[in-house]
C-alpha cells in the first residue's frame, strides 16, 4: 500500500514554508538593523 500525499499535508507544508520564509526575512532585517546600529556608533 502506498500512501498518497493528502491535500492537507501539502497545505501544511506550504504554511511551514511561509513561516520559515517570514522568519528568515525577519532575521535578515534584524541583522541589517544591528549592523546599521553598529556603524552609527562613533
């Protein structure tokens, strides 16, 4: 018996990808913010 990917699993996968992408974007933004703050210091 082969298990076929149910639509729900694919939906969950897409949601996880979305969250991962959002987290990556936020992390990148935080990193840029930190670098900018570090450069501002005399």
